[in-house]
C-alpha cells in the first residue's frame, strides 16, 4: 500500500507526476524536492519569448515562462537537493542531512547544461554562459542588453534560438556549428530553411570542428579544431544537456551511467522516472528525449505506472517539437530528423508558410508546419495518414514545392 | 474561477485542448476557442491542468 510518495524534481515532469498521481486517486502523503527555489516554470519560453522580449504581449516576454501555482497539495521542499538514495531502506537523502522515507519514488531530477569549461576564468567570471534556468535567462538578457558581440557555440535548437534572440536584440552574432545547424535534429530540408533565413538576417555561421574556450583577458576567445580563432565580448554555449544522476551513483539503479525505465516508466516496482533524466523505450529504440511534451507525457505514464504496476497503460511516445527564430516558427509531429525533401507540401497564405509531410523509412510519417497555423490534432492526423486520407489537397511534386 | 486567454501569446500548440477537451479547442485556423470559461468543481482541475501545460503561459485562471 502506497502511503508516502516522494518526487525528486520540481520541473514540469515532477509537477505533472504530482498532478497525475492525484488525478489517479492517490490521496496519501506527497513530497516534492526541488533544487531550484521556484515553482515550476516553462523552460521552452526562456529561449523563445524571453530573449525575443519587447514584441508580443507587452510585458517584454518576461512573464512568458510563468506557470500557475500548483494544486496538488504536496509538501514542497524548494531549494533542496537530493544527494543520495538508499533503495533497500527506501530513503532519499537530502543536502541538509535529512532523509525522506518513501513507499513510492518518482525520479524527475532533470538535466543541466553541458559546459565546455570546468570553472570560471582567471578573473572569476564565468567564461561561458549557458541557458537552462530562469536565472540563466535573466542574466543572459541583461548581458545582451548592451549589444555585445556574441559567439554562440552549438548548432542545435537552443543555440539557434539564442542566436536569433541575440540578433533580434541588435548584437553581432557568430554561430559555431559542427555541420549545418539543426541538421542533426531536423534533417537537411528544415535545417536549410532555418539556416538560410538566419544568414539572411545577418547570422555568421562558422564550422571548423570542436570548439575550445581560451581564457585570455577581456575578450572571450574560441579556438576551433581547424585552427580558426574567434573573438567576441560574450560566449554562450548550447552544447547539450547532462542528466542529473549524480545523486543516484551509489543506488545501483544506473546501467552504464544511464537511468532506464520500462514502457510504464518503471525502474523498479516502487521507483519510476520521467523527464530529461530518463531513457525510455520508443519505436526507434531506447532514447532520452529532453523536451517539454516528452516530459509531460512520460510523467503521466510514470505516475500511473507507480500506482498500478502491470495494469498501467504502456507509453506510446508521440514526438512533438517546436522551435522558432529568424522569423520562422516550426511545429513538428513525428520522429525527426527527416530525410530529404518532403513528399507533400501545401503552401499557406503568407510567404514562407508551408505545411509539409515526410513518409519515413519505417512507415511512420512526420508532419511539420512552418509559419502555418494549424490545430495540432490536425497536424497529428497529417503525420499519421497520407494526405489523401487526411482530407488534404493532392500532393505536389516536391521539386516544385519550394520556389 | 475564470479561464483567461492572452491571445497574442498563444501559439496554438494545443496541449491545453488535450488536457481539457471539454473546455477549449483549436478551431480550423489553429486559433484557440474557450468553450467554457467559468469553471468550478471537477472542471476546475481540468482547467488548471490545461493552464499548466501551456508552454507559453498564454492561459490564466482568475477569480470569477
């Protein structure tokens, strides 16, 4: 009988797990441990609305990340980190020395920004900024306000969103990307669309291999593997994230340094995990998918998995991804990256507005809307079925789809 | 409580509709329509869930 459930992590995965436990009928004692001092907030908004502040709804985007007060009536321990886990005794160890006993545990400790440097520079100031928390976002926004020259390292969605935000604020921006930006996440067609728009808006894109930061006085210096040297006032790195699993080191829950769950979010019968921290089975294999809707969907599954075990429904992961920048807004349903040109393209009313679909090698579909307003359920239907079946217009040959 | 929408902020992700399909939906143009704005009881929980999943905080609950 589960009377006490502890949730480690107070991001959207932890919050959703709490809500889902309550709506599944759990009325016992619920405790949430959150390393950040805030109630949960929207992380995707930090690199989008916050950096693009000044347009939109009048508050400069500064409140775009706010979520309403939670209603799950859990005991919240905010600003407290879990430092260890005793699986046999069923206790979570906290950084003040306290211990939390549990009958059920939800691991939702998230991830942190991966960094290129280990510590601060010679003057004690950080050599690289990263963007992960609300504090990071506010700090970055302050630094960017004086319009410094900026080097962004990392050609993924976060790096591109930061670059777009800095350009929007009037900075001169250089993006260091190993290969075409976004190609690893989205595939060549969409990556080309975004990169073309970015370059047109003034982004300088530089390849040259692995980047290294050199501490050299006032200006930040970046040296690439091919010898290229870049200098700017500010360096922002967006080179991926690392799961927060240090506190699980002695728990025997990790396999090859990774936390894996089954199709119901379970690590063990009394321990589930969800969100950026967890590797979970998808139809394309076991993956970690550190994205907003992935965290929400995993947490819903894990909460029920914890309460009902084998009777809980299995997770059927349906990817949903969005990004924006350089005047483009993309929403995509289905697995990415997608290969080659789309096999269906519908043009919207505005210039650059496109609704696209790819048939993937495994038989699934991926649908993407670029500057195209469409209800997401309809985008899902387009991904799931061929356009004819979804009541769409006949596909045009891809070669003539883009002009 | 009353569901309030900050329309310029809404990007049409539709996660709110998935959380509370009886209270709101995206129309054919991807614009969010609040079908039931005044909520209490069990509907209030659905409304809260909808407000919370919005990644751009376009929804709010205000005292009716």
